[in-house]
C-alpha cells in the first residue's frame, strides 16, 4: 500500500506553495503578454510604447517642449531627450529653438511622424484601460489593492514606474528596418 505522500503531490508541497506558484504563473503571463505586445508594436511600426506615446503627445499639442512631454507621459526629461534624439534622426519629428525664448526647445511632428501615428495600433494600456473602466468600481478597487500588496511583497515599492505596459528599457534604441 502506498502512503499519502507518494500518491498526493499536495502532501509534499504545502497548500501555500501551490497558491504562490499560481500567483507567480499569473504574474509571468502578464509579463509575457506585455513583452509580446511590445515586440509586436516594434515589428509593426518600429517604435516602442513610450516612443509612440511621445509622438501622440506631440501630435495632440502640435508644438511642445521636452519638459512638457516628460510631464505628460510620466518619464524623466533625460529619458525623453534621448528618445527625441533618436526619433529626430529617423525624421519623425523636428526640434528647434523657440523664437520667443532661446532657452526653450520646441518639438513638432514631421509628416512621417504623423503617418507613423496613423498606422500604429492601439497601445496595450489603452485596451487595458478601456476594459478596466468597464469593471464595477469594487472590482477595480480589489485589483488595485491586490496589485499594491504584490508591490510590497516583491519589495518593489521604491521602483519608479511610468504608466506604460513595457517590459524593456524606455530608452532603448529601435532599428528603423
């Protein structure tokens, strides 16, 4: 006769471990979905999520400073400046000094930048926000509460994060092939 440990795997692994494994699997699925979506965006339009968000912000304002972009998209000005330099080399935007205040740099989209935005799919976070706002308020609060608790459990409270669903660096270069 076999003992319980040989026939029931849960006897070897405590119940808490099974639940924690399921939580880790769910987190991994979320990370992979974000990564796959980011790669699809790069393949389709040659831009990362943050780059596309920046282009869209410029399109909304028509002419904007890098500092205003940084504030609008919740990234540091240094990160935005690096992204702008790469997108300017790809001729998606132009930067020029303000005629009124030479200390200020103004950013505008080029025609290629406008076409790129028009051809771009919705960002993953846009689809998420649309679906999330369709939930009942109690469900939204439950999800927020659980995620905030996970942040604490993973000791990630001090990590600065922008509202982008992107797994790789915001400041990486994407080839224009």
